[in-house]
C-alpha cells in the first residue's frame, strides 16, 4: 500500500545506473526512458520504470504529468565560490592579479552577517534556477559567511558541502588570520554543521600561497580529528601560481607535494583546476584516490590553460565539473559542459554528451564520495533532479526536432542550452524552483 507521501512523475528520464572507470563503459551504464515513471517516497527514489509497466498500478492515483520534458539527476558543482557571485565577469586579469584587484575586496564584505545572508540566498537561488542541486562551495575567511550559507541550505534541505577559507599570509590584512584562530573557528563550524542533515564540512585552505606551513599543519590536525570531512583547495591553476609555490616551498617536490606532505590528499580531497600537473602529481592523485574539479569556463576566462580530461581517465583520477563562479562566467552546468567540449576540441579530445552528463551527475557524485546518496535514479537515492525543457527557443526547437537520438539531443542541450532550459528543480523529493513561478517554491 502506498504512503500518503508518495509521488509519481511521468516524463522522459536519463541517468547512469552505475559508475564507470573508462568512457567506453558509459553507454552500457546509461539509461533512457522516453516514457517513464519516477516514484518517490519521503524524499527518496522508490524506482524508475517504463510507463507501460506502471500504468495499471497507478490508475486512479495522482501522477505529475511532465511529458515533453526530460528529467535528469540534479547537477553537481564540484567547485564554486559563493562570495564571488557579485564580481563575476571582472575584466582583464589572470589569476593572481584578479585575486588582488577583484576577489579580495569583495570577500572583505562577508564579515557582515546580513550581507552574507543576502548573498547566500541569492547564490542558492542561482544554483537552483540552473538545475544544480548539490555543490562544494568556498566561503570567505569569516565564519559568518559559512554560517549564513549553511543556514540557507538547511532551510531547503539541500545537500551542500562548504567551508570557511583558511588563510594566514599573502592577502590583505583584513582577510588574514593566525593559524590558531583558523583552527579554532574551523573546529567550531565543523562541530556545529558537519553531517547536520544533508550538510557537510570541507576544510578549505585557499591555496598554498596563502597558507603558511603552520596553517597547513593545523589543517592536517583538523583532518586527523575529523577524518570524514572533505578537503577543498586549488592546485596548479596558473603557471605564475605554480612558480610562486616553488619559491614559497622550496623543500617540497612540487605543488601537490605541499598538500601531500601535510596528509591533505585522499578520498575526500578535491583539487580545483589541475591544469599544469607533472607525471608524479598525476600518479599521486591516483595513488591517494584524490579528486580533480575541472573548471573549463574559469580556466578559459583567466587564460589559465586547458585541462587534460583524457589524461584523467588514463591515470584513473576521478573528475567532477566546477563552474568556479566568479572566475567562471556562468552558474549553468549546461553552458559549462559546452565550454568543456571546446576545451577538449582544442586538444583533439571529443567530449561526448554521455561523458559530459556523467561528469555533471553520477560522476560528480562519485568525485565527491557521494555516489551512495545522489547522482542517479536507483532505488534509495535522494530525490534531487532537474526537469529540462529541451526546446525553449526557435533554434533549439529546430535542432531538437531533427536530432536522431537521445545522444544528439543531450549534445544540443549542452551546446545550445542555458538556464532557460531549466523548467523545475527538485530537492529531496519536492520542487524548490519552477520557471513558471520565477522563484523558489515554498
């Protein structure tokens, strides 16, 4: 007998039933139902089946009819800075100059709890209106920046991983803390928010240049005290940055070795960018089961370089997609996948629609060590998904109409699609954003 909280949704569905270790395995892992029913109970998936198998059982029961729409698992953003939302699209600089001219002045505002609360609400609305249901997020050095973000995400029952920036040198005085202050404030945030509902905490040293050896030792101490937390930082984004790290840490073998020395690599360690890795660093990422967040739009916008996605498969290193707002120029995962395709083309690597949507959904969940909870429509998974309207413009209608199969339709979505294609976003089994409403649902 069905529960009063059961929901049945009829539409087209696409997901991946299992994780893949090579691109060739993605086609066999993919599942497409042109006319299917997704059944939910208490925020979780009961099952996904063809309509013809369920129609008799569902006779007389309410069904949310979304035929004509394509439902995919919610997008997973593995690297994004919520305070940088308000300086997205800042002109003319590469990484280090961009930080000093734009990023640090904006982040200095987040000492104010009211400002942090306003921007947290705006940020989450941007995620949801673009179909992103889970994210790994940078705050600022201020604890109140993370308090505001977690509070807003908790109200939505959203799966979110975040942390306050840890930074004690090579930044403006008003953004610098001592290693002990960083330790104490981070520890208090972990004890308050980590594993609270669907929220988790990420230790967040900004990057090696703003981290003294003493600070990194404190991050190591916290990782030992709270071994199920995440580690979220930047690695080898920009050639000038890589050279600077070598000057600051001459005793280390390279950039990644700075983190590895302090035991900050590992299963839940996520390193954004990784554009300029040497062979030993690729091997270390593989050996430690660490993760890369591939951020195509920001790597292009800041002129940082081209990430070698093919190498990540060859080395057996997990990869998720990061929009990296605000160096990234869009919250849209569809647009970000389109840029990832172009990055591949410049390296003679053909990023298929199957691989792109895998990285944005189940692959991203695996990258964050969350594939047991989110990323597809297998029974028991948390019911986070996005309802896509594949044809919201005359051009899209033309191209979707002459697309031969689901792969071509997905490719058109990731090359011509944007936030207009997001019809609804569901979190934990309920709609929290709908395009016709223009705002989050109550």
